[in-house]
C-alpha cells in the first residue's frame, strides 16, 4: 500500500511540475503567437480553449493531491487534515471576505481560468493552493528551526512567523504574474503602489497564513511532526517550483523587483532552512560521538 502511495505521489508531483512548465511556456511563448495555433482551425481553437480553461486547475489539483499523499504517509492522516482543513477554511473565508469587502487584501475580483467559483467569487482552486504551498513553507520553517527536537514556545512561534514570511514571499513573484500580465487571473479594482498591487495585499497574505499556521501549531503541539532529511525534499520542490513558475511569468513581463524581493525573503531563507535541517540530521552531535567511543572502549 505504501509503495503505491509513493508512486502516486511522485506521479502527481511530476504532473504538477510539468503542468507549470507547460503553462509557463504556453503563456510566454504560445499566447503571444496565438494566431499560429488558431491557423490549425477547430483543432487549434479547441486546444487553446482547453489550455486556457483547465491548465491552472489541473496544475493546482496535481499539487494538492501530491502534497496530501506526502503528508498522509509521512505525518499521518490526523496531522495532515489538522493542517489542511484549517488552511482551506480560513483561506477561503479570507478570500470571500476580501472579494466581497476589500478586507484584508484590497479591492479585487477573480477572472476566469482557475475553475468553479465558490459563491461566484473565489475559484475553488485558490484555497487548495494556500494549503499545499502553505504546508510546504511551514514544514521547511519547522525543520530548519528544529521544532521537532526542541519544541519550545519561541521556536514554535518562530516557525509560524517564518513559515508565513516564506508563504507571503511567494506572492511577491506571483502577484504581478497573475494580475498584470497578458493572461490575468484576477484584477485589482484599485491598482496599488507596489507594481500595481496594494501593500495591504501582502499584509493580508501574511495575516491569513499566520492564522492557519498558528491553528496547526496548536493542534500539533503534542506531535513532534519530524521529517527525515530526504522527506524534506518534497516540500522544498513544491515551494521552489511554485516560486519559479510565478517568477518566470513576472520576469517575462518585466517585473524584476518583486521577483528579486521574493527571492531574497523567500527562496534564500527556505534553502538555508532546508540545508540546516538536512545537515543537522546527517551530522552526529559531538556528544553522540563521545558516547559511541566510550561504549566501544568499554566493550574492549
């Protein structure tokens, strides 16, 4: 059973990454030359419509399933759901509030391309993306700060805040790509000061992700939630691939500063946290080495 889960996880993760790669290539290379595709008649038109309507949905579903299987098999079903359920419910509530009132993100509305809209306002794929990228960011932050080994209040609070920073940093690259390029997925009713995005939006992202990560931390307080070094690769791949997709779109449209900011505040810290967690687990402590030597001497 576990082998089948690993295979399914890898297939979905590969599908997630390939969907992003094809989507990036399509938006940057195909759409600007759409007339060549449409020259193929009904086949070309159908291909364009399917890609435009379902590309983003498939990508997000693949990511959701991959991370869900990963969390189920490495953390257990209760730990997985105790993050997923609050993340989805809190993020969709925040999005519905935002699209309806302008708080906490600003005045915006979603266009087509991300699937069925909940209450005709928020695509169902949006809270799913909050879940799987949010969990990836939070797990990397927890591992890097060593919460499983020493679950102090300070470390747990730090993991929540750092996880929210990593998650929000993704949006620095994502926002201009999704709202101001040739194929927007949402639209700002009032353009903001930061490359068309209101500063309030980033506060909303940080606040919302902090809330659901805090809920998860409270629900996980009696669970060490420890991952082996190799197991951290999946959250890192998910985080980096999602950032790379957003960065590619934004750079293609000339948004260098938001992408650079996200790289500095998100990618670099994530890699350092991952590296710290991996090297700490792979390198035995001095005390452990002394114990091993003493045991060997005593045995002789």
